[in-house]
C-alpha cells in the first residue's frame, strides 16, 4: 500500500511511524517532528509522524489526555503543512472519523478497540489508510476479521500493527511468530515496539514500562522482515505526559535507526 509517496510493504524498505505518545503542545510537537524528520531524511528512511490528540484509555482519570479533537487536529495540520509529513493519529469514536480524515493520512484504531465493528467500518469508509492495532487479547489470526471489516467497505489500504499480548497481570509479551502469521493475512505488518514494552497499570494509577529493551526488540522485529517500526519518541521521557517509561529518548533514535538499516540490509543480502 502507499501513503502519499511512501510505499509500505511489497519488499519496500521499512517505514518509521514515530512521535510522542500524546500532543503536549504545538511547539513541542513541531520541535520533535522536525528533529525526527531531520534524522530520517539523513538516513533515507520513510517517516510517518504520529501523535494522539486524545488518550482515551489512560489508567487514571487524573492522567493527561491531550488537547482534544479540535485543537489536536489543528496542531497536526500545522506539522503536516510545515514539514510535509504524512500524519497518523487515533480515532476512538465514529463521530471523530470525518474530521480526523481531513487532516490525517492514516487513521489508527487503538488495540483496545480493534473489535469495534462500527468504528472500523467508519474508518474504512473514510477512504484513508487504516492502521489496525492488534488487541492485546487477540491471536494473530483473529485480525483477519478486523481487516475484513475495513476492506468490506471497499478500502484495501490496511496496515496491521503488533503491540504485544497480555501475559498475566501488568505485563505484555511479543510472540515473534505473530509477525509471520500476520503477514499471511495479506496486509503490511508494523511492530509497535514501545507499546509492547508497557506494563499496563503497573504503577499506582499509571502504566509503567521497560524502555531498556527497545533497541534489541526493534532489531529482532526487523530481522523477521516486517514492513515498519512504530516508536514513541520523546526528548525527555522522564517528563513525558504519557508513556514516560516506555518511550525512546530522542538522542537514541539515530543510533537505533542506523542499527535497523544494517539489520535490514543483512537479511536482504
């Protein structure tokens, strides 16, 4: 499939989908999008910017959710216009789809909503590409039904993203067989490394995580032949307003991407 000039799948080089978990402010969003774009341009890696205008599934009602639909889309539109980047963001409810489709190039269905039929069909009818996060409670083969809910609308632009499966309380694990099983469903496959390293609800009303495993898991994912890597990136993860403990620090992005390029070149050879 293609998103603008970016090809995802069909043997194309891996794509980076990355950005902060949530929109914190316009200046912060522009700053980090610019920094990531400069790195990916230098390394010739296709880049799709992601950030959420609303985190509707925070552990606590007291946690920061984002600026909301109207303000968030305005900020994403500014990033798109200023930097010429494709945009990915979440939709949580059917009424959001039309407005989000006016700005975003890819509509993302959060993992916990991956079986919501009306939402998937509404996203499909938008005509925009749809990124389906595999639910933490689903087997890879179950995603065929989610894919069908989108493609039955006449929209074949579907990506499937692995983000780990529930493994007891407060833990996720990635079964690397999943990438091959998802590939067999016919859609491009992306590995959401940073969300896979969450420990959902593992803190006192917050989600914790294990960012120290980002680099080896990302490299292992590329070695399986996946089509893209999904990373939450922040210049100061400790003070990030969402997913602080499983985000990649910005200054570690370039070395990681250089490593992933070498891994991909090795497996292609």
